[in-house]
C-alpha cells in the first residue's frame, strides 16, 4: 500500500498535503503491506475520503452559483460511491483486490467557508479557560465567568450594547469549560471594515463572589479583529494579563470568532490531491488517463517504475468550467499479484 497525503497551495505557501512518499534511491515508493485485507482497507478509506471531498466541494460551488462545476463533482461522487459498493462486494466474495492507480487532481476551493453562518452574522465562541488564579481564592473554589466586548455596534448606533455580554458561571474549578456561543449581526460596509482594522475584542475572566460582594477580576485578554478582513476565522489562545500591572497571570482563554467568509474577498486555495482510480470499476471509465507502461506489483512488494502519471486540473468561473489533462511527472499504478 502506498503511503499518501494531500497538498494545499496558498500563494507561495508550501503546505504539505497528499503525496506519495518517494524512496531516495529511485522512483519507487514504499510498500507498507502486501496483505489483501490491508489493501482493501486502504482502498475503502481513500474512496470514502474522495466521496466526502466531492460532497463538500459540490456544496461550495452550488452556493457560489457555479452549477457546472458543482455538477462535475456530483458526478464524481456518484462514481466513487458506485466503486465503493463494488469494492465491498469484491471483498465479501473473497476476490483479489482490483487493479488501481492514483491520479493527480487539482481544483480550486474556498477555505474557511462556514455555510452555517449567515452572510451578515458574526459568531462568538468562548471555549474554555485554564490556570486561573487569585491570591484570595483557592483554585478549587473559583467560580468563573467571562465578560466579552466586541465594541460593535458602537455607542451611537442602533443596537448599541448588543456586541457584549457574559457567559454563564462555571463553579469550583480553575479550568472552566464554557463552550459559550453567541451570534451577532454585522454590516459588510466600509465603516465596519474600518472598525475591524483598528479595534480589538476584549475578554475578561471574573470570579463570582455572590450578590453582596464585588467580583474579582482574574485577568483580561484582547485580540485584534483585523484578520477578519482576509480570513473567516480568528481562533486564539489568549494570555490573561493583570489589568493593573499588565503582567501575565499565567491564565489563558480560548476563543473563536467566525464569519461565513472574509470581509474583503474569499480565501481561495488550489487543492492538489492524489485520487484513487480503480481501473476495473466505474472510475476507470471517467476519462482519467491510465499510466502507460505500468506493470503489476511484484511478489517482492515493489511497484514497478516507468509509468507516466497525468494531472487533471479543474478550473472554474461562474460562467464556465474547463477540465484539462496534461502529463507532468512520474507516477505509479497498482494491482493485485497474480493468483
């Protein structure tokens, strides 16, 4: 079984992803197992991964109005589902694993697109805090809550005050799990963008002392909102500072701020993956070119050299979809050993 992973290309980023791990000596790649059961497990896992990716990508293109590209991924999903059924049938009847190869595929996808959040909403999630302390309170006696303030809408705007609030109190622990969520309305306007460029969200962790006593402030943390211009999520672990001395208290708080998509423009990546094509099944007729000159896996547990791989590139606009195929680098094909 060839070990594989994926790759996202973001601008000049070299983020690692799905690729064959090459041997240093030649173009072969490592065989982890010759077992049919292990091979079947790998093939099934890979097909399930491809089905999930097609589902996600199809939904994305439908939401942005690119129905032609969405249809391409919907068709691929149906093919891979049919392959999965055929693969399970082969396995249940004790057959050898079918011949297969991996196909390089590139396509565009928006990252950080949160469909469950409305376009003009902002989701605030206060996850947890830990290592809370106060000189007058034992850690096991801390009753913590968080006061938060995004500062929007501002004081002179309708709805002023909606952008702040408190979480419920978590009793008797120095590491409370809040899991608090709140959805706020925003405006995708120039004034809001200017606000986000300049302002910070504030989070204060308090110890509740009861109705007749003033609560203790355990620490304060802030995060800039500016990343929301180009990213749909801010996910931070914030150190809590003493508001008087500005010294680190040792406590921390985890928060998430999410938009459906960034304020300025969507964050698009070129996704590069190795997709499984089972030559004997439906995916073998997709039009993905099979490697030329590939030979079967030998009894020594090696994949033969000399095959030519191709890359299928799917590019998209809202008006048309273009699919091109080009030979670009050495590739490999696998099949079962002869009975």
